[in-house]
C-alpha cells in the first residue's frame, strides 16, 4: 500500500492549529484551534477529535510545521563518520545553538559526504512520545 494511499488520515500540526484531513471522497475534514502556539497544546484537541469513531481504523500520517522542529547544519566533518558519531556531532551542534533544552530532543540525521556538513532535525522527545501514545490509543496503525 502506498504511503499516499487514499485511506490514510493526514494530520497537519502548526502553531495553534491542527487539521485532520480525510481521504478524498469522504466527508469534510476538520480544523482545530488552540489559544496557545505550542505543539503540546494541540494534543488535547486531537485526543477529543480522534475520539470520534469515524476516524478509527485508518492509517495516519502526521505533517509537522517547521516551527516544531529544530534544524542544524554542522560543519563538514572532513572524514566519514559512523552513525553514532554523526548523531553526536548533530546533537553537539544543537546544544551549542539551543542550550541544554536540546538534551531532551529526539535527533535525526541526514548523512552527507564528508566534505559537506550533516543535516540534523530534532523535536521534543516528550511530545513525540505523547503524540504516538495518543494515536495508538485512538487505534491508528503505526
């Protein structure tokens, strides 16, 4: 099954807003709003919306605004690095920019040739865990 198949529910999260986008040919999508701009403020809204049985049993795809993701481009390492070394370099670069808050983030790395910097992206690990738990509790496939 394609990740873009028609039966996937798409959830889009932006500061202060969430949208549940139904597959084509089904009833209207739903928009949610929060007075706060944090990602965590959207979780109770999603929990309430996903309690509706019409949403259950679908695959889910979550699209996040760049406002919830921190990015970094490291200096070129100059030599090939192991995955652990890449992650350490990206984590150190994030800590250098964002301070100790970066210690609580889930870090992903895009490897590049040694003459280029590594691209890293990070999000609050607690938010990711809470969102994942909310989706599992609502019966969504991984």
